[in-house]
């Protein structure tokens, strides 16, 4: 059996985006952008961290486990 460790972090992030438009009207209505929006993260607040271990069964372990369940 092999193990996999999964780390999950939850929290809040502050960000801003920038995108180019050809007119104020297009920018206000968010139509006809000239570029893709680029997001920049300015601050991160972590509120929780969780770590869990998952055991991965290889094929032989699964067949042994299934055989044990039948007994």
C-alpha cells in the first residue's frame, strides 16, 4: 500500500484585475475586450489548514481486500 497526503488550505484572498477596452462604454458594460483579464492577488488570509492521509491500494492489495470481504 502506498500513502498519499493531501493538504487543504481555506481562506480569503484580495485581488484586482486589469483588462483593456477601446472605450469607457465597453469597459462599463464589459463588452468587446481587447485583452484577457489579468488577476493579481494582493493579500491572502489563511483561516484553516487540514492534512489527511489517503492510502492507495495497488491491484494486488485490492484483490486481497476483496477476497477478505468475501470470507
